[in-house]
């Protein structure tokens, strides 16, 4: 059975709470905080789910700053990656959930990135996380659309599971 790890960067706990929900959807999966994870710890996993909240104007959550250069150098042989990010589509409508784009940009071409998501049902003006008309991963808005979160996670997880052995 495929082994799944979730690595999250969270400043005030919203992304951590979502990461816990995603972990609960994958039996036997492991949760790591970007603040303290060692890239060596990620070696045994087949699917790596990387998540972060968006800070600044469309920026990546701070705990990823030190981690991403190390993740970029990982050997991804036999692995797949999926991405998620949190944002606030009302207050930051032109940079909604942009965080995951930084991880996408760093890993594109190095590993298969699965789990892109349609922008249907979201309300925002712009986001770097939209590439070729789709979010590069799962965008969530715990500030305004928290009532959508569980169903968005469920649909996404179902899609990811199609790629697992
Ligand atoms: C200083 C600051 C900057 C933010 N910038 C953005 C942004 O550019 N785009 C966005 O969608 N959300 C932005 N947000 C909203 C957060 O990403 C959102 O509230 C998220 O749920 C926080 O998750 P966390 O508690 O895991 O850090 C910002 C929040 C703060 C406090």
C-alpha cells in the first residue's frame, strides 16, 4: 500500500487543522510540520502532500523558506506530490491562495504533481496558483468558505487516491 506524508506550514493554525483533516483521510499517513521536518524523514513515502498558508501578498508561509530548497534537491524517484494552500479570498482576492505556486514552481519537472483543481465554485480575482485555468493543487479558504472545506477535501482526496497503489 502507498505510504502518504503530509507536510504543512502554518502561522496561526488554520493550515495545521486542515492538514489534520487530510491526514485523517489517508489511513496510516504521517503528518509533519514544515518548521521541524527533516527531508530525510520524507524518504519512505510514495505520495508527499505539501501545504502552506499564504502570507504577504501571495507569498509562501515562512516555515517553508528553509525547507523548500532542501525539498527541491530530494530524489523523487517513484514518488508523487500533491499541493494545497490556504488563503483569504475576500481580503486577498488578487493573490488568493498563492502560496502553493512557489512549491509548484520549485518542483515542476522534477516530480509528477497530481491533484490540480478546477476554479469553479471559488470567488476571487487572481491567483498565481492558477496555471492553465486550474489551481495547481487544492485551494481552501478557512476565513470565508469554511463550510466548503470538508467537501473540497473529500473530492480532492478521492482524486488523489486514484493515483495510489
Ligand atoms: C499578513 C497576512 C498576509 C496574508 N496574505 C494573503 C494573501 O496574499 N493571499 C491569501 O489568499 N491569503 C492571505 N492571507 C490569509 C491567510 O493565508 C489565511 O488566513 C490562512 O487561513 C492562514 O492560515 P494559517 O493559520 O495556517 O497560517 C494573509 C494573512 C495574513 C495574516
